[in-house]
């Protein structure tokens, strides 16, 4: 028992470090044009490195890293939907540019939108509309988040999913940190 109590501060520190990395990633992934690949790669590396100093092997480290990436992705989606639900403003956007994107043998349309207020909306839209067409979008007046259509509902399922992943992650790190060494 004394051995587990001695390992407890390390478990708490590991959880706090990973939570800080995930929060930073969620903040960087706001909106549709976040730096997804480098940010999620950094989260994966941090998640795999957090169990350093324990007897965690490849599978345990990978499980922690993948859970951390899941928290960052689902947390970013949840944050954007929550912001749009709370303070999103419905506006009319106009299709400013239409291009065709090749994806192997198929091509699909990609649209760039501009609101009537003059704000360019980052990130391509994959619906097929002509240049000059209008559609309703919900924008965050104070940030980069936006989505086609009206204001989204409360992100209850996304919040529940993010919370479940956080509990799984905490349990994994606690188990890894408090486990007796094999030596």
C-alpha cells in the first residue's frame, strides 16, 4: 500500500500533463482550418511519452496515445459545436469560388464562402452550388468556428463521448502508474 501511495503523485502529474497537452491541441484545432496533422501527431507523441518511468510497454503506451488523440479530436468538435450553439449567429453566405478537387479517379466540388458582411469562411465546403448561390451558415462572431446551416443543437453526445474518453484515459494512466514493477 505504501508503494502505491508513493506512486500516486506521478500518476496525478501524468494525467495533468496529458490534460494540458490535450487542452492546447483543442485550442489549436478550433475551426475548420486547424493544423490537424502536426497537432494530432504531437498529441500522439506526448501521449506515448507520458508513461515514461513506468513499466508500460508498447500496447499500453499506444492505448494512452490513441485515447489522447481521441480526446483532442472529439474535444475540438465539441468546443466548436458548443460555441456555435451558445453564441453562433446565423448569416447568409455567398459562394465566392467553386473549384473541382480530384480525389483519385473522381472529382468533387469545393466551395469558398463569404458572408454578406464580408467575412471569408475558411475551409472548403463539399456541397455543389454555383458561384453566387446563397446558403445559411452559423458563424462564431469572436472566433474561427462556423458551420453550414442553422444553429446546432447542444453537443450532448459529443460532451458525453469526450467525458468517457477522459475517464478511460485517467483509468489507463492510473493503472499504468500504480502497477508494480516486474523487477
